[in-house]
C-alpha cells in the first residue's frame, strides 16, 4: 500500500512539474525512472533472499490457492497469459500439465490431443495427422502432440477449450502459442524477480505409462529441466503430481521436490495399475493402509472433491468422508480438484438460475470445502478462491 501510494504521488508530482516547464518535467521524469529502477532492484533483492531462505511447502498459506491450468476461468488454459493472470489474481501456485512432442520436448497441454485447445484443425498442412488412438484404454480422435515436432507445434495458436461455457474467453483465441516447460521455468524465474518472491508451480505428468511405451518417458527430461533451474530440491518452489503412482515413485528417485498423488473417482484404477495388473482401486488408496503406502514416496494427495464430500444422484453434497483426517494422520497434505464458478460445475445446492454458464454461489461451495480442513484447492478462478480462502487462513498454519 505504501509503495503504491508513493508511486501515485510521484506521477502526480511529475505532472505538476511538467506543467511548469520542460526542464522540470525532465527532472520529474528522471526521478520517476530512478524510482522504478529502485523498485526493480528491491524486488530482485527480495527474490534473491526468498530463493536463499524461502521455506518449503509447509510454509505456504493454508488453505492454498492453486491456479488450475493458470487462470483458465478467464483465459485459454496453459498459456503464459493464463499463468500470468493467475499470479495477478492471487494464486499461490500455478499448475502445468506436461506432454511430449515427437522430438522429446515437454510442452504444457492438459491432454496430448490438441484439437480442442489449439487451431490445428485450421492448418491444412496437418490435416492428414488427424487420427484415432487408444489413450489409457479410451479411444480418442484428433491431433496428438507426439506426432508433431516442437517447431511444428509452435506454428499453432492456443484457443479456449470450452467456448460454450466460457464464450468471453474466445476473445483471447490466438493470442498465445503452446509453451514448453522450459519456457515456463524461465518465465517463472523472471516473474519471481519482478514480483520479489519465488513463483510456485504444480506440475503434472500426463499419461506417463502411455508415453513411456512410445519411448517418450516424461520423468527423466522433467528431472533434467528441474535440475537446470534449481527446482529439484526438497524446498524447491514446486509440486510434482500424477494420477499414476509409479510416475511419482520414479520421480522420487530422480529429484527431492515435494510430490502429490492425484486420485480420481473411487471405483477407478490408475492406468499404471491396470497395466501392472494391480487390483487396487482409488477406493483402496484412500483407506488408511493405502494412504500409508502413498506416504512412503509422496507428501500429499490430490483427490477429486467427491472423495472428500460425495454428491448424491441429484448432484447435492452428502456426508463428508474421513479422508482429510485420515490423510493428515499420515502426514499428507490434501490439494483437491477442481473449484469453478459456473453453475454447470457447482454442487446442485449452490447453483443459481438455469443458465449453466452463469455464476452460482461459488463462495458457498468454497466455504463448505475449506471447512473440511483441506490444505489447498485447484481452482479455475484464483481471485474467487483467494477471497474465500482468506477467511480460513488466520491461525490455520500447520
């Protein structure tokens, strides 16, 4: 507040001096430039201090606000514009999903099928690459990152994934390309220096068993990048996450950064379990013995919110489970997914009106989930999440 007020006073003073004469305006301009340079130096010094002495994930605010794919409630997902806006809106951590290109580069897309998130369908030169593949046992038709070199992928532009729900986001179609994770790491370092604190990331390996079968293993190139940018240590400003526990186990042997096992619906099995003929389901993993097993190689879990509070047939919230208490008893943090503002995503009792794209009572839903004692939450709307989280932060440090 003080720094902002000083900046405004400087601008006003410069205007007054400029009105009095050219030399005075020049002096004011020089003073303003000097002040800007001083502010930059101060931010970079604060960043350096945070990099040297910043704590680990246990020192982050609770509950934590994680920008899901950036700020995808307002910008096309997994673009630098979406990531930057998430920070501007107050996200404590920004998420990336990683898939590989044909030549082994890691890029940020929620899925390797890119027909829904880029303009690839408008590129006649790539029409023949549209195909159908089995991804984790599901037939998917479209264009896939593993069939493109990075140079080819960089000719595409990102677009809104769900335009029927988020029509306003289509305004930004074509503004950004598909970023590599290398570019995101470099961006995070620059943003950290500009903002005066480290930028935390939440990084997911997507379909790791599938990609390893193609000779495009994700964990090794990811670990190499993390080491290059100094994000491989125990207190690195980064979480690693995957729906496949074996990917997290592999990463635990490569880097020391904190790790989170993502958990889908109770009756499902992780794809690596399917391939290994492991009979356990997610329902087994959220039991005390399953959580104890996860705690042997991870520091947290990222469950779907239905594992914390199930919904009934009408879409209303039911009785909370004991998952939060059970996970905390084994030293695990919980980062459930995903909170969104629109009616179509909210529990039935928090919807307002009949328009699925309209905002419902998102604050009411956030409050209910935060009351369960979760450590953080993935959200498409970081500003809503932050405002809701602030009421729960005093005295909640663990």
